[in-house]
């Protein structure tokens, strides 16, 4: 009998300026060699295009937002599991990770494997605690402070801050502010969208570089891939990038992962300043939206994650194809109204054969 | 350019050798830095300078070698070497 693994994953929105990673993870898994992968797509909104990609997913379902509480999320997930027999779950969004981490034990008892950080690891890399984690690992970070009152931006120059500076949400979004007015506006927008705390960071001039990997939970890295952004969207996300090989970035990542004993996928974002020093900006606790590029350069990290989640050894990766580039583009999914109706009314898309019967 | 000229008198390219050695240069003059991810195109003279710079640090001696290779005056060649070095610096190499 063929070795088939059923993988459920989230993050199916694919907004061109700031896509979630789910579609890229799905494409990596669909192109996995050696094992047959059955994909189940999990979304939160009826307009997430991945919900309608029958060419990628065997079935797709809507989930309740994790903010509604772990109980409803778990109940829905187990109902989907009863229908689909999920082997591995890959959460792809920051906001759902606390719930998934809390449920990992009970999901495992139900037969659903995950490969996630512990709650402590997850909390330790949070944006408002990152400076402490980085300092302990001996990695430089930009000066950072929490701000709860926009009056800060009028007086911060008296305390050693200089414009431009970076205004960041604790979960998503960051804006470079060049004036007091821009900083106050960014503060209000980000706080309104994502809540408090708001963080302020000094702006480091240099080249942003990123590393995607899987922490093995023992302090080691599985298949690191480094990428330098070559083109940005309006939200500062990569729409073009090139594979690089930077020993300074790699060494920083090794020290961080070893210090945190990180378990699971992650993206390390940093800046190489003009003098060559590395400054850590963020550790994202999941695959980045550019993760398809890891497969493109010879290191299919989502496929490796499925292996380690099931207790198998990770593959022996070749050296990545340094110099390879990616350029992202957006495309439309065209769907019949009854597919949309099915998602809206039942929270799931019928399997392909059922849809064909319906259409007949 | 002024600083480059000063460096020339010091007899050193003032560009780290490891940076020059890591640059990947193809036949058409496309240059890629695998560490910074930056790329640019150069002409035959630039290709020749990069090749020579892997073993020779003195810009004037590089210019001398180019004179032996191409039909060009030494003063013009020195200026081209220094200009090329200054462009590399501006690109952050």
C-alpha cells in the first residue's frame, strides 16, 4: 500500500501585498517526492482563495477563529479529523499558535502530530521580549521599547531617540516613521488593528536578510535557507528575493536556535548594517510566505517538517542553490457559485467527486 | 574618487580580498555576490580587474598588468581601476 500522509494546514489567504504562508506550504507538499501527500486546507474566511484550490487540496474547511477559545477550535478540528484522518497539522499563522501549542498534547492523543515550540519558547521570542532573548544569545538587536501613549513620539528625542524610527505591532505590522506625525498615525493605526503593546525600535540602515529553518528542539537547525529581499510590496514583504549564503546570518541563527532550543519552523529576520554587523529584528514562529523558495533551492522544508513531526529523521539536504531568485505574482481563482455557497453555508467544500455529482 | 586616489598611493585596493574572491563572475560580465545577494554587470575591463584583484592588491600594479593585456595608456588604465574600485565600494562591496 502506498505511503500516504494526510496533512492539514492553515493560512490560506493569499493577499498579494501580504500573503499568509499556507498556499506556499501546500505547494511544497504537493511537490514532495517519495511520499504521497493528501492535503486538507483550513481557513477562517470564505474569501480565502486557498479554500477553492481543488488542484491542491483534497478537502477544505472553515475553522472558528482561535480567539473564540480553544474549545470550539479543538471541537471543529476533531470533527474534521473524524472525516479526514489527519496525520499532521501545520499551523501557519502567528495568532493561532498559542491555541495549537496548548492543544498539541490532546491532538497527539487523537492521532494528529504537530511539531511546535513550547509555550515558553513561543513567549520568549515574542516581539516585546525579543531583546532579552537575543541579548542572552549574544545577538545585537535595535534599541526597543514598549509605548502605550503616543505622547512618547513628541518627547522621545529628549531620551536619545532619533527619527526615523520603527513603530511595530506586537503580532503584525511595522511602519518606518520619519516624523512625529507619521509615528503617531502609525501608533494609532497599528493599535487599532492589533491592539497593545506597541513597540518602538531604532531604525537600522542596512540590508535586510532572512533565514528560514526548522528548529529540531535540541538546539540544531534543519535545512536553513537564507534569502535577501530584492523587491518589496507596499507592506515591506518580499515579492522578489535571492538565495544567499551569509555565514554571519547563519551563525546568529545557530546561536539563537541553540539558546532557545527552538522546536518547529521559524523565520529569522535581521539587518546587516553598513559595518557588516547583524541586528536581529524578529523571529517568526512559523514558515514565512516565501517558503516555496526553500523547495525551489533544493530544501523542501515543509516536507521535512512532516517527516520530523511523524518522528522520522529529516532528509539530508543538498547545498541550496545560491543565486537562485524568486519573483512572486498574484493570480485569480475562478470558482462556481456553489463552491462559495458551500463554504459559506456548511463551512466546507465538497470533495471533487461530490461536486461533480452536484453539477450533473 | 579622491579617497580612491589616496588609497592607490597606499598601494592597496582597500577592498577585502575575501569579498573579491567570493564574487561569481560569468563570461558575459554578470557579477553576483552570494553573501549580500547583490548583482551588477561589468564590461571586459571590469572582468579583467576583478580577476587580477584576486592576486594583486596594488591598483597601480593591476593597471600595469592591464596595459600589458590591452592596448591602453597607463594613466587611463589607473583611472579606470580606481573608478571601478570606487563603484564597488558604493555598491557596498
